[in-house]
């Protein structure tokens, strides 16, 4: 990693590409999105949000070919999924298939269930103990669907959120993408902590953003500093304290 010794004046200079050493995408994670055809636009939104973090999601109306034995394909996807996302609505309850898909999940207690409510419909049956989140503005976002999954699937979600944060394009963008990680620093693996520190050191939009510089990154150092490589920790501390790119101890750019 080469760090440019250019002095910064607090402006949005072009960021160096972040180096992410944790996995860029959750490994072998598959999702099944269950919905009424009336609500298919929400199904597409959920699929796109999950795709942002590398989770492949199954949507019957998009992913089933006319020539396929659709019943067997749906059963196969239900057997294979790690994450089940029911999009609850009155139409969901009236659907011929969606409640059956939910019922199938009763036989798979290992699956993470993340219900979203379109119109205030609440989880029912075996899902009644699972809290749903309401799609308040008609749009399924990463904050709504993905971020609540961190505590339930940390090793599958955190690496992707670190990658997303590392690619921040502005100070405000960096603050917004770092914020969801703040409460999970203590649960990071050493590899995840190092990946985020590498990304922060390499991207001026992260380490020079006000909240990242004064709150988020100091907290990362406090919680995970002992797990970071010395060179990375030294560079990160220097940049936070001095507002400029770190030089090696001999005054030359650090390689």
C-alpha cells in the first residue's frame, strides 16, 4: 500500500483505492424472497439491496423459466436458502403460495427470517415471534433490510459492509457508511478490523471526514487497536491527529 504524502486542506481530494482484505461478499449465502405477485416491485427492490452486498436472492417471477418445473424449483430454493425475506401484506396473506413458503420455513430453524411489512401486516403463524420492519416510504433500503441482519449473520454481512464503507466517495458518504459498523467493532474478527483500518488509511474521504476522524475511527482504534498491524495503526493515528497522509519513519512515503 502506497500512501501519498500530500498535505490536505480539508477538501474532498480524490481517494486512493481502498485495500480490502476481508471477503468482498458473503460466502455461499442465498436468500429466498417470498411475496405476492401484486407486490413484485418490492421483491425486485429487496433483491437489488441484497445484491449490493453479494447475496444472491431468488424471485419466482424473475428466476423461474417457463420450461422449469416451478414447484420443484421453489422447493429446492426453499431448502437451499440461508435467509428468508417475506414481504408481508394483505395480498401476501391472500396468496396461494406465499403463506405455504412461510410454513415451509418452520422445518428449517437454522434459516434467518427477516420479514418486512408493506402495509402494516404483521408476522403470523410460526413467524409471529419474529419482529417485522415497516417499509415506511415505499422503498426497501440497505438500512432497512441488511443492517439489522448484522447481529444475526455477522460473518456473512460485516465483510460486505466494510467493502461498501471502504468505497466511500465523499465525507458525508463515508460517515453514512461507517455509522452502521460503529456498534459492531467489538464483534469484528482480526481480519475484519484490519480490512476496515486498511480501507480508512487508504481513503481520505474516510479518515478526514469529521465524524470518522473524531468519533468512528478513534473508537475502532480503542476497541480493535491491539489487533491491527503496527504499520496500519501508526498510519491511521498519524492521519487522524495531523490531517495529512502518513510518511514512513524515514520521511519517505510508506510502502
